[in-house]
C-alpha cells in the first residue's frame, strides 16, 4: 500500500462514514482530509482526482476511488468480508441496499429543525426496517446478516444503528438479535480503535450543516439564522 489512505470529505461523517467503518474493520490506518471551503473543493476538483466530480474520495492502493458503495465493496473484497459464496454475496448486496435507505434518515438528522422532529423521523424509519433486520438475523441463524461469518453487511447495518442510537438510546430494547449483532461488531478491535481515534467525527450538529453549506456555497436550512450567507450574489 502506497502511503496512508486519505479520505477527502466535509468535516463530518455523512456519506463517508461507511467507508471509515470498512477501513476500520480491515484495521487499515487512514487520514481524514477535511474540505473546509469552496477553494479547497475547487483545488480538489482541479487535481483530477475526482473521477465523477463528487466526494467522498478515497485515495488507497494507488487509486482514486469514488462512490461510497464502491469503496465499501472494494474494502469488503480486500478484507474477505463478502461471504463465502454467491448467495452470501447476494444477501450482502441486498442488505447493503436497504441499509442505505435506512441510514438516510440518520444522515439527514442534523438538517432537521428540532430534536423532536429527528426522533419522530428516526422512530418511523426504524419501525419500518427494524423488524425486517431482526427477522433476517433469525432466519439466517448464524447471528450475522449473510452466511456464517461477519460481512460488510453487518458493518453497514451496525454503523447505521449506531447513528440511530445516538439519538434514541433505547431503540433496540425489544430486538435481541440486533442487540447481539450490534455488540459483536462494536467489540471488533478495528472498530473499537476507530471510535476512540481522532479520525472519528462527533455526531453532526448545526456546525456540520454550516460547513457543508460553506463548501458548496448553498443555502442553509430555513431554521438556521442568515440562511443565504454563503450564496454568491
């Protein structure tokens, strides 16, 4: 591996967080590169490193990787976290897809106007997907989402659950299979080390929302004072 991998993104978790967790489960040391303003974003764009002009960008193994789902799967294959056969891989991909839908509500939490709104949205989304995740663990019978061993599907699901639990700590009280999986993944050495490292961003708040708007030079949510402050006239 040529140097420490670098992950370019806003100053927060966002859509880069699944990649960070996959780097962590692989026990790969990495460095966040925080894009703090429009000039930094322009420099990154002009570098030619963004194949589709989008962040996050992961520099690893001499390559520039775009699209979080592609990064996750690259790291899953790299660390043998894709199951033992085609059926395992199929379940990994299906679960990863539905977890993306599930996780979206948590990623958007910081952009909501009040904590009450956030908790209502998260509760509704969990009530839709939580029982399905629990049943999948029951049906699979191994304690994991796909196959007999830990896969990237488990990591992505627990990462999303971790974001939900930061807002609603007792969310899993009636879901023993999900609780067991959650604890198992959270005890993985790479995850433990990442969560206590300097590369782990805190739960997003208004500072993150403002940082994103500054970089993209776009309007802030209406509940934040001076919402047009970064829009060029």
